[in-house]
C-alpha cells in the first residue's frame, strides 16, 4: 500500500476574475522509504499540491480529489482537529525560508519542545533530552547551549537544521521538503541534502522533495514528477528521466541547464515546440 | 567599436581593501570587519569576469566599490585607464556613465510607482542633458533591444514577470551606454527557462555593444557558461583567480575544490554512480 496516494487532485483559487486553477488533475503516490522529487518552475503548482495534503491552504482555495489518502486514512474526510494530530507528527514539512518559518519571539528550544509536548505528550525532562538528541542528530554543535538561542542568532543553514530537527522530531512516516536548500549557499546545500538523505535512509521515511533545481533532483530522487502549469508533464525514475526524457517540456528544462550549453546560446523553452498538456483539448 | 580598443583593460583593481567599522554598544567593544582584504583583478574590453563565493565573502562589497557606490578603504581602482577615488573627489557624470549595475532582485530594484518609460529615462535626466523627446526615443529603442515592446513604455513594474523586470533593469543600466556592467546575481531569482533567456540576452548585448561584464554569482554552472575569467572569493580574500578553463579543470585552492564538490551534478553518469552506491548500501 502506498504511503501517500493522490488521485486527480484539483486545487482552484477564487479570484476577482473567476477561479484560477493552480493544480489540474495531479496523480501521485509515494511508497514507504521512497524519495519522490516534484520539479517545476514557479507557478507550476508543486507547492500548492503539497500544501493541500497538509491542509495548509487558505480559505480561498477549493481542494477536490477522487482520493487523497495517507497511510490508509482518507485525508479529505478528516475534520481539522483530526488532521492536526497527523500533520506535524506522521507527515511533516520543511519550508523554503528557514529564518522566516521559525517564530522570532521564542527560542528554538521552546519551538522544538512544543512539537514534542503536543504530539508526544512528553514531560519537561524527556522533551529536553529529546531536543538535545535531535540537535545532535542534525549536526548542530553545542546543542545544550543552542536550545536557548533565538532564530536571529543563528545562520540560515543552522535554522534549516532546526527546521529539519522539528520535522523529524516525531519520527514521521512522510517528510515533505519544499525547496529546502534554495535560500542556501552551495556548500551548505550539500550538507543539508546529505543530512536529509542520511536521515531518510536511517529512518526509512518517505520523502517528497519539491525543487526547481535539476541538480538537486539528480542528487536525491528515486522517482521524479515534472509539473508545468498545474499539470503533470512526465513521471519517470530518475535515470530514465535524465537519460531519455519523454515530454518536450522535460527536454527543454534539461536543455536550459547551463551545463548542457552547446555553442554560445542556451536553448530556451520557447525554442522548443510545445506539446499540448495531457488531457487538454 | 573601433579595433584599437580591443584588448584594452576596462577595469583594473589593485589590492582593493574595504573595512567596515562596527560601532560598539554598551557591552560590546567597537570592531572592524575586513570585508574585502586586498583583491586585485583586471578585465579586458568585451570580456566577462565572474566573481564567485558564498554569502558574506565580500563579493557584493567589491561590486559596490567597482560600481563607484562605496569607496575602497585602500587600494587603487582604474576604469578605462583612469584612476578613480570617489573618497577624494566627487564622482562626475562622465564617470557615472561608464559603470552601471544590475541588482539581484528584480522585484526590489524597480520603483513600483514609476512607469517603465520614466525608469528608463531617469539615468539620462540625472547624468546627461539629452532633450525629452530624444530620451523617449532612446528608451523605446532600448526596450526593443532587450526583447520588450514599445507598448510596455507606459506600464508599471507590477505588470511584469520576474524575467521581464530583469530585462527592464538591464535596459536601465544600458541607457547611458556604459562600457562596464556589474551584474550582481542577475539570474539567481529567476526560473531555469527564464534564466536561459536572460543569459542569452546578456550574451547578445555583450556582442552588440562590446560590453565588459563583472558577473557576480554563486552558481558555478552559470559561471562556467558565461565567464572568461573567474575570481573565487572566500572570507574577503581572492583565493583563486584565472581563466575559466584553468579554474574549472585544475582548481588550486581547497575552498574552490570544496565548492566544485558541493555543486550538484545533473549528468547521467553521476546519477548512475549515486544509485549504485545507494543499492550497495
């Protein structure tokens, strides 16, 4: 049984000019212990579909799906209280801006212990011990001292480690990482990706990696979904995607990588003949 | 572009240093931050020098010095063979016309209350005594050169996408016919396909106007594509400086090697090697 199964997910936003379809009929599934990458440019709906799974979309959004199930539980029929017990515990998410996603008013120690208190009901001493253990696990030096730090006292890379520690605090079955390294330097990006892959392998988590960076896909994914304007353009295992891309859009994306430049001009998406999206008239 | 200026050095820096003095507070003593510690370089006409490094390494400080925004604390800066020290004498409009800059964030660097036409004409108003109808004419032709249309003249920045805004920022920088363009992470906020279009545009403009670029980036794949020479900075020091091929094929400094090792690789062989490692583990 897949860990996460989504059939025909549609998300639309109410706007002054009528409904805007951000996601149009996406199917996806993640097996336990699998790394799935969702690639696309801004506006392709890659974050929106995962926010729909988490139930984090604003009220203006309408979410429809034939099926959206996590670990056999139908997410669509849950009320908010029931969903809150799953989100943050069995499914957790890491966001793009590590400094912006932490609360600046509380110490990082308080924020990580809050997760443990809410979901695990641990007492003060066990929370603290677990927080130190988690900080050690994600490679934050001097964890006892750092628990008392505020987010602004830490660097972007350190904040992202705190976010990862919070996300894996309850040993989730599925971790969704939304552009986890986009705001970071390449050397720090490498450390964070290595850390995520190590944790994923050790805990056997399912991992969904949302990114626009083909290099990150190549370094982490088992399977890849390419999205464009709310539709799925291609789904393939990582090797065949890079070796033999089926859709024109994927080919165009790969060709636009500066690594693949031939001569002194880069091919752009508009240079490529565009195929109609599957399902479009 | 006359033949005899080919190969002439457009910009040269000799042992440029910049210190920032941080004032002390009640409990913290004053201290001096050495942001740039003696960097030397020179760029010939029509060439591109890429400055690479992670956040905080001093590359943007160096960009501000080259763009004549901030004075250097020590060292000599020559533009078109003339020594310039803006700390000693005020910057003349002639010097301002020679160097222009394009900033990283196209959402922040355009005034949201100015129309595109006014944005483009403003450098001419400030630095030249060109008449209004000629300013308008020049702005119109520049819009076409950067791949936009004359119908965009009366629109506001919020009506444009990120890639289009970066084109507008490039157009504004070119309005004064500069010989040197400083590009501070011009494509890092853009999607892959839009990034390819903007890089192509920069290459075309360089050929057309014989422009010299200082291209600041942390993305090595972009640098490899666009640069002639590469300068790697680390904690304010130039740890590596040489032609692109020399730096990429045989990096000398350990930081450069770390940087290359950390860059995600998107070729099929690397993916295959990673999957083999994963299956073996």
